[in-house]
C-alpha cells in the first residue's frame, strides 16, 4: 500500500538520499563473485544461495554473512574479491543523467549505504559518479545501521538538508524502513536487487521503474503515482 506524498512548494525534493547497491550502481555480478569466493573459502560449495544473500541488502556486510550462515570474518575475503573485480560495477542506465539534473537544479544529494564508507567511495570514484554526489555515509559511520533511520538522517545533516521535503531512494526492505523512520518521502527503486513485492509490503510512497521517473511527477506538479 502506498502513502500520499505532498511535493515541495517548488515541485522538487529539497534533498535526495540514495542507497548505493541496486540503486545507483549495478553491483550484482561483482557481489556474486565475492560471495562465491566466501562460500568456497568456507567450504560451502553447495550454498547458501546468492538469492538469499541479496535479501539482506542494506545491512552491514558482516551481519549479512552471519545471516546466511557464513563466518563474519569472511568480510575481509569478500572485500578483497569485490575490489579485484570492481570493473564489473556499472552505473544503472539513467543514473548519470539523473544526478546531473539534480545538481543543475540545486537539489542536494548524498549516499546512505550498508557498505563501509571507503568501499562505497571506491566504487563511486571508479564509476565516475563521485563528483556528482554529496556526502557518502556507510554503515561504519553510524551507531545503528539500517533499518534504523540514523544513516539517512546523518546523510541529510551532512548535506545541509532537513528531513522535511527530502527523499530516500532504496531497493531493500531495510531501506524502506530506514526512510520511514527518518520521516522522508520513501521511493522504491524497481530496477534494483530487491523483490518488488517485498518493497511494496513496506509501504513506500512511490515505486518507480527507472531513475528518470524520480522527478517527473513532482517537477510537473502532478500527483505522485503509486
């Protein structure tokens, strides 16, 4: 069930906070490689399935590994393998254009991700997105990571924005809960790694299928489509 949203007085959000994996960057194959390496090192050639790993997106990496039955200590292996295959990471179609549009319109942007901050920055720099974004806040920089709202509120504070009039775009149930807790407009990214049904069950204000849709209804001053 979607909730009604009131656009800001000028038809644009005052700020947009983005999740990283599955929203700005397509990291699926990079993650698959790193996850497979962790399973191999743990002697788990028969699982757990990668699809199960993806259901925990938004949480810190050691917590995700534990949730799927792998040792948290394998986070070092995961990070090493992920870095070795960073060339597999790509911005989603339309993301660069969206970020440039927000920058041109004076809308502040930031990133709130379950990744460690250094890894998020590394990927943003490698893919060329870093100059188009404001503060980057990883789970290592907050006391309570997603689904707590602290990471979203920290990203807003560091970008000089308030929750009123701000948006959070994510692709996991943890993202949806963190956004709701922060009191911002919550938008689900339908192109990401999260299952649409699971996202809709969290009651986002909107669900969109392409980055270009983020501003269209608001900029036009029309109703928000659920």
